[in-house]
């Protein structure tokens, strides 16, 4: 599958969307995950996407966002590639906090490793997404 489609899906998943992918046309439909954003605000959009997908049930694949443990593992794996011991310690501290995702993001955004993190994250999310698609693709 083309990288532009994969990275569009990854961006939507990172934003907390549930994504539907049409098997043949590669059309992408999405709506905010009610587990993350609450159901009431986006119910019309969710119903619209679900009804469009239901019109061709054999053609749409549903892609849920990664489990928190998968995202946590990606951050943890990245930390062990960071050459700066001080930054590595700060990132480990962030992961061990009550809000690991938030504190990791704040710490990495303010570091010289931010661009490398984005590249690492994209590569790992692409691997994860390809694994998910392989499980459901005919």
C-alpha cells in the first residue's frame, strides 16, 4: 500500500480517530473515537461513517487506534536509542509518571531529539499499521 495512504491513516489514528479503509478504492473514512472524545459531540459524524461502511460491509476495514500499551512500547523503545543520558533519564521519568503520554510529549518536544522521535514514531506506526492490515486483508 502507498505510503501517503498509510501516513494519512497514521495521522488520523494519532488524532484519536477510528478509521475505515475501503479495500478496493482505498477511500478513508473516520470519526473521533468515542472512548477518547466522548460520543455525544460526534454522533452524527460517527453514524454517517458507519452507515457508509455498512452499505459495503465486505469492502471496509475498520482500524482502531493502537492500544495504549503499543504506544507506550514505541516511546520506551525510542528512549533506549537516545544518546544523551540526561534526556534519556528525563524521558524515562516521564514514562514512569502518572501521565506518561503527556509528559513524554512535553519532554521530547523541547529536545533536540524531537525530529528523530517523529521519524522513529512514524516508522514504528507504519510497521504496526501494516501488521493490523495484514490480519484483516484478504
